């Protein structure tokens, strides 16, 4: 029996890293009509909600203006009674110092059905990403959580420091940054050894994560001197001494690096994910957009008559454009008939496989010359008909080499690239002029051209102070032609290869 539509899901979004969210949370978000989300929810988590869902920010971050809890409660009840599926998306876990239980009580009191989807608590993620085990057979067999921010409605603090200070071998304090020196003083006064190792972890599981280590006696001053802010978690106990051995996240070569990703929006997410896995922060500002050709007739006519001996795809965008036209004509992959297919690069080959087509030829060199050599090596092309659906503006090396050997090549504009939106162009200018990124990546000559256009008279700013990474030699040539020194070019001309090369460059 289906669950009633009008209900609320109290859902944990995890600690920050958008991939630390449960499958069930993703499923519930995909069903949502209304999402009420907190400040610490990573924007990428919201992408799991359908385009039809209403997304409402309700704050909930210490020291910042927030929606009053009463209004959040009223909004949940009203929307559920309208028959909507409401996802109340909270950082970490809803029931661990997240006021989720209070919201559940309110829903129960008003007869609103609700469900709880647990999230990865910030305490588990912060310590794991900082290289601190909460428990250890030789160091700690007990953990105690407490919050330094209690309800203002209480007559007095419920913390009995004479018991809490030494009750567990590992002590985790939530929301304690603004009272850190006072909290450490209370621990010492009530029996905690001032030499006990201590750590403060800020922005856990994100590329901007910072961890300061000291002792109960010194951690307050060290955190202040480092300028640590919110959100932050404090860990007290001998397990903190494990950090230098267990740290992995902030020891990665790309950790904390900010990388400008200029490739089209529909291809940026994968690059951002790859960078995030290396501890880097991706700054997305697409320098180009992929749109249809000015004249769609040549592609339409090429698909209608087909019968080619070879079809050469130079990019995933070309694959998408070709099969969109095939679908528009009410056909499928069988329209390719007996044509042999050449795909330049693994990304292009993967895009083909999504349509049930395996490339016959994938050249070792992911450029036009390599494709021509691979096709010519497979047999005589004299008199053969070749279809090359590609960008409106592209290099002529591939069709020229095939024509020299007697092939009849139809070069068909399948798509074109246009410049960035005004917002993306502004982002490019801002991060370059203010040096807000460490690395600038280019994935095609057109991204080079459009970034230069966005920077205008200030394009020379890219000549120094940044690491420039290009996906392949053709793109690198375009950058160097503008006087920009290229520092990183992978041997594998893919997004994965580019990130791998960056990691090696910074190792």
C-alpha cells in the first residue's frame, strides 16, 4: 500500500561532502514537492530534487540570521496538509543536536505523518576526514558527545562538568568554538588533564577543511591564532595523537586547491567530482555553451540519406547531436547501417556505448591526425563515403588527410560553441582578477578563446600566478599562442587524465 502523499521526511544531508548522503535520502529528495534546507547543506545535494520541487532556504547556522523555528514548523505542517511531500533537509543527522526531534514532536502533535532518514553525523565525518579515530583499542573505548549551545529555555545548564570532564576517554564538543577557552578551563577544573591532546576541525569533509591540534591547555589559543571559524567540532582525548599517522584527506596533493573549471555546464559535474575526490574545490564557470548549429539542414539531410562507410565522432557533444537528430527522425542506432565508426577518445566512445554502439576504431592519439592515421591503417579509403558531424568551427586536419587519400568526406556542422553567460563571464573575471583560484583548466581551444574574451584587456593576468592545465596539446597550443604558459598537459587527453596530471604536478 502506497504511503500517503502529504507527509514530512526529516532527512540528514551529511556533514558537507555531497557524496556522503544516503541512497534513501537521494530517493526521498527525488520525490519531493518542497525542500526546506539548512545552511550547511552542500548545494550539490539539492540537485537530487526534481526541477518541479520548490527549494526554500531556512538558515540554521550558528551566529547567522535564521528562519524562526516556529515558522519552519508551521510551513512543514501546512505543506503536508496540502498533500505535498516535504523534505526537511538538515546538515549531519536530524536527531544529533539538529532539533529534528523537536520538529518530529511538532508534526506528531499536529497529526502529520513523518519519516526520519538518518544522515552521516558531523562527528563521524570530521574525525574520519581529519585522521582521528573516535575509538581505539589501546587509547579509547568510550565516546561522549555534548553541545556547548543549549536551549535558552532551560533554567540552568544540564551539563554536570564534574561528571562529564572525565566520563569518557574521547570527548566531542559540538558548537563550542565561541566558548572554547572557557570550556577547556571547565574541563581542567573538573579533573581533565590539561596535557590531554585536543583538536578543532573546521569545515569537515570539504576542501576548505582545517584542523588545529594542541592540548586542553593550548587548543583555545591555537584555534584563535589560526582564525578558525564555524562550523567546527572539538575533539578531546588520546585518539587525537593518531592524526599524523591516520590523516589522508588533507594530505592529498590537491587538497585545498581551488580549480577553475571552464568546460560546458553539462560536462562540469564529472570534473568537479574528480577534483573533489582529490580534496580540491572546483569553481564552475563554463566558458562555452553548446547549442545547435545555425543551419540544422546539413545534419538532417545527412541522417536522412545515411549509407556512409565511415562515421567519425570527435566528441561526446557530436555523439549527442547526431543521435538527437536520429531520434527526431523516428529512428535509432540502426540508422548507422553498416558504417564503421571511429571515436576520438574514450569519452566519445563511452557516449556512443550509451546508444548501443561500439566504436570500431579508437585512435591512440586523441586528435584529428591520430584518427586519420587509424582509419587509413584499417584499409583503403579511396572512394569511401565518410560522415564527420562536428562543431561548426574545428581544425581541418582530419578531413584533409582523408580527402588526400581519396575519401569523400561530408563535414556536417552538428553543434556550435558560444561564449559564457554574463554571470559566468563575471565569475571568470572575478576569480582571475582577485586570484581566487590556484589552477585554471582548459578543455578545448574554444574555452581558451572565450576565457580570453571574458578577461578582455586584462587577459595577460593569466600569464603568471596560476597553474594552467590543458586537456591536450591542441588546447595547449591555443593557450600558448596567447602568451599563457601551460604547466600541465596529460598524456591521456580526458578529464580523468587532466586531474591525474594535476595530482602528479602538485605531489
